[in-house]
C-alpha cells in the first residue's frame, strides 16, 4: 500500500533537444480489517503523491506531435469493502 514511484529523466521530443527531469513520488496507505454486522469489512486509506510534487508523468511524440502530461497532484482515497 505504500511505495515510491520513480522515473529517470526523459527526452520530450524525438530530436532529443528538450528534456524533462526525473522524479520520485511517494505514496502511503493503510488498511484495517474487522467484522461489521456479521460481515468481513476492510477500511482503506491511501495518499498518492504525499509531498504534492509537480512532475511530468509522460512525455514523447505521437503521430508527429510532441506531448507532455503533468502528473497528478496529491490525492487521497478512502474505501470500504464488505464481504457478503
């Protein structure tokens, strides 16, 4: 549930004249399992991009066009799973 997402620097165009830096994004999470109303229940909480790093998630060229995709900002998710 926790981890580090790493990418090295990359060229943003096929000519190799534009380059974006590498990045590390830290993710963290926890889960709690219990029994609720007679059903196995799991609560999960995750935070992706814990330190809210700005980074280029993907770069490259497609059909003659260069592209840059900005990475997601810090996000948090809470979920509950019931087993019937």
